[in-house]
C-alpha cells in the first residue's frame, strides 16, 4: 500500500430507525451528537439492490460530535414502516452489531447515561485495559463506550463520536483479510479466544481487534481520528445474519461508512481482492446540503461497507457557505475550517 491511505477514518455509521427525531434527540443527550451536517429527504434510487428492487423514500440526517470521531447517519424510511429483526440479535450474529463510541472520561459518561432513559451496563475494561461499558439506545441498539485518546475539539465534552464497530463474522481469517487488505485497517491489536468479562454475552468467541491509527491525510482526518474494528466469531454455534429477511434501511445498523480519498484506487484494489463494488454513484451524488461520490462493498458475510469521497459540505448553512473538496483529495483542512461545521447545531 502506498503511504497515502485509501480511507482516512469512519465518516459515519448508518442507523435505521423507526423515529428519526426521537432517536436524534436521544443521541444528543447521550452522546453529544448535536451537529447537523445534512438533513435530506429523497428517494434511494441507487440502492434498489438492497431494497427489494424497489425505489424507497427516506429521510437521512448526518449528526456529528465536534470533540472528534465519526458521526451517525440517522436513517428512516418514509415510504414504508421500517422492520425490526424477528429474533433477539446477539453478539456474533453476522453483520454490524454495535458502534464503538469514544469517551474522554468513561466513568463520568457512565454516570451521565444513568440519567438518560436507559441504564448502562457495568463498568469494566476491554482486552487492551481501557475502561469500557455497554448501553442500548431507546430503540434497543447496542453501543460500546471505550476510552479514547485522539480528539479534535473537546472543551467540556466527556464523549466523542464513533471510533469503531463490533462486527459478527463466520470465518475470522477471511474477514481479517478483507478489513486489512481491502480497507487497509492493518494493525492487529489482539487475537484471542474464550469467553470474556467485558462482553454482554457469555458465549465463546474468537475476537480480533484491527486498528488504523490516525494519519494526516484527508480533509477531515483529524476530526475523524483512528479506527477500531473488532470482529467476533462465535464458536458455540453459527451466527445468524442480522438483516435476515430484511432490507437496508430497516431497524438497526445498516452500514459502516469510511471517508475515502482515492475511490478509483480503492475500487481497483477491492476488485482485485474479490470484493467488487456493488453500488457506485460514479460522480457527485447530491444529498441536498452536501454531496460526494459514494460506493458500497460487502464484507465476506455481506455486511455493508459504504465509502464516501466528500465533494461538498456546508460550513455555515444560514449564510449558504460550503466547502468544495472535489479537487483537494488527500489535503487536510486547517482546524479552524473544520471547526466551522460546529456552527450547524441541531435545535
């Protein structure tokens, strides 16, 4: 791989919800996800491969926390009722199980979340020794909070955004190759087998943590920070597909999106490794207040990975000011310019 990576950080994790407004307000209170990058209502015409060959309408909003980390793309069907899973989803079921959220003070965030609708799980430590705990949101979607060490604009915030994801897999070695060789999340932090006190389930797993450290490439790389992808293979029984008999946009974690700075290069590498893009907008796709080229690729178990090359993003909506990034490619934006995104607060 060349020195300049194909992905810079997690741009967002997609969350399918039955009530976007209620979910967003909870995420603001719980995790400080109060910056409104875009809020767009449209048809998802390019995604019919994943919506039963039907063009569905949706509302999608991108929420950020300016302390640092990836955002939430909060996503709700408006043309139909989003469907929940028909079984209890467990860690190790196939697909995106949980978002990893980073916190500057895990114990303080744990205390704060005891006041926000849902009681968090017990405080513990993960396999790297970092403080951590689990919590479900108002719709029952799991989140793991871990201690973070890279920040953009903390001030008085004790929590940041998304630093990673917990993903269930059926063949650990195949999945490691995909996330390392296709996406470039290269560092193997640990590879352990057993049952673990820090997990919400007593089953036996092989669990692997892959990491991509922060590098100063890409317009928003300092804001997005490092990436942790934790893979879980159940050893007691086969995991079920989390979106079994359901579609992209239904309830739960619908995709994991990486900020991309060399889409053509990543497309060629992904194809060569046996993972061709399944969707590719090919040029700037209009998201109302923002735009960019987006594509999708599937991991070995069909979990949807979104890739976005950002071309336009609003910095001050009231004055109709936008950043145009199509020709910047790997250049990092100055901090003050990225910080202007924080002026677009959700009320």
